C-alpha cells in the first residue's frame, strides 16, 4: 500500500521506500521534497509529489514531530500580538525573548511532539508573517502541518498563558520559583504564570490556596494535586511550593 506524506512533518528519509509519483516528475529525486532536517515540503507547484510504502504504526515509537513556527518579529508582536513594551515608546527586546521562551515552554508542556522553530523563508518580516499561508495560524504560532482539534486547543491554551503574562509588562514583575517534591525547580515571571503552568500539569483538581499563602503575604504557597490531599495537611502531601524569587 502506497501513501502520501504529511506536509510539515519530519521523516527519516533513510527509511522511506519510494514506490512512485502522483504525476510526471522529470527525473527529480524525492530527497528534493525534504529540508535538510527531514521536514516534508509537500507537493511541488504542479501538484506532483512522491509516493512511499505505507509507514507502519509502531506503538513503541514516539509521535512524529510537529513543526511550529513562533513569530519573534518585534513589529508584529507589538502591533498585532500580545507583547507591549514597558515604556510604550520603544520595543522591549528582552520582553520579546521572555515571551517567546515562555510560549515555547507552555507549548512543549502540552504537546511534547512540538518542534518550535524560528520563522523561515522570509517570514521573519512582519508583512510576510501576516501573509503566510499556514494551515493553522494561532496568533504568534504558525504551522503547515495538519493539526487535530485537540492540538489546536493545546496551542491556544499556551498562547493564552503567554498572553496573560504579557499583560503584566506594564506592571512591576515579581518573579517566583516553583520547587517540586521530586527536586525540580522552575522560574516564572510572576505568581499567576506559575499557577497557570501548575494547573496544566496537575489539572482542575489542583489546590493552591491556603491561609498564609503568597497572596496573603506569606512566605510560600503550597500546591496539592487534589483537595483530598490538601485537607489537614501541613505540606507533607504537597506536590510543589511557590516562593518569591530573591
């Protein structure tokens, strides 16, 4: 059984078995339809593309990578996106970098198969990004891959978290550190961003409110995976704690 490949997906070209073409290909090599890192470009301008043996679904293999372009053009993010400079009179380059870094982290947390890259083929320019014919364009995220509704929803959630953080750019930021019981630590730009991220990881049953937490002037906020775990607990059953960064 032969099959077409998915535009925007990455493949191991050494393992593909060419079986034919959808039309005249004038002696082209099928490798010309891939980027150097194995991303499939799709059919050429005449609609011709190579056909391959069907790729077996091996449950032990990871899901194929989904290439997502993340816009980092200062002009686009300021005019059309959610990033605003703190002084309203010049672009805040550092804020742009923080926004992109946070967005990538939130996307990869929800979509482990995501491969976040900088815009390609001139799409680093504001009007080129606006005019790009992506299969999906979700704010500052664009892709030529075919996404499921769940994948689109996951990216939308990540964009929302980064956007909420960006709304605080005009306010003084007070960063926090999340320490997990397994020894991990993560830094966040503010308390709300940390809570949003923890909510994604532990779901709607998470509890992060108690007497004397950071919102009440305390020195830490304990986080539990569920309300049952939090009842009458002094922190022994907590999965993480949030503190102001020094």
